[in-house]
C-alpha cells in the first residue's frame, strides 16, 4: 500500500521553493527601486550643481562686463 507522505512532502517542497522564489523576486524589486531612487537623487544633485555653476559663471561674466564699462 503506497504512503501518502511522499506526495505531501513533494507538495511541501514545491510550496517552500515557490515562497523562496517569491521572496527573492520581491527583494530584487526592492533593490531595483532603491537603485532608481539613488539614481534620481544623484541626477538631481548634479543638475543643481550644474545650475549653480552656470549662475556663478554668468555672474562672473556680468562683473567683467560691468568693470570694463566703468
């Protein structure tokens, strides 16, 4: 008479693997989202820096133009 245990054990093993895969997939998406947020923040910082340098450059040019006229 066959035992009911092997199919139950197999089903349990399959369920455990599925849960592990689901957890890994969830972890990957969280890591990807974190990376995207970091990239967006870095992009924002670089854009702000470039804007400050641009304004600084323009103010230096305005000072030079004003000095030549005066």
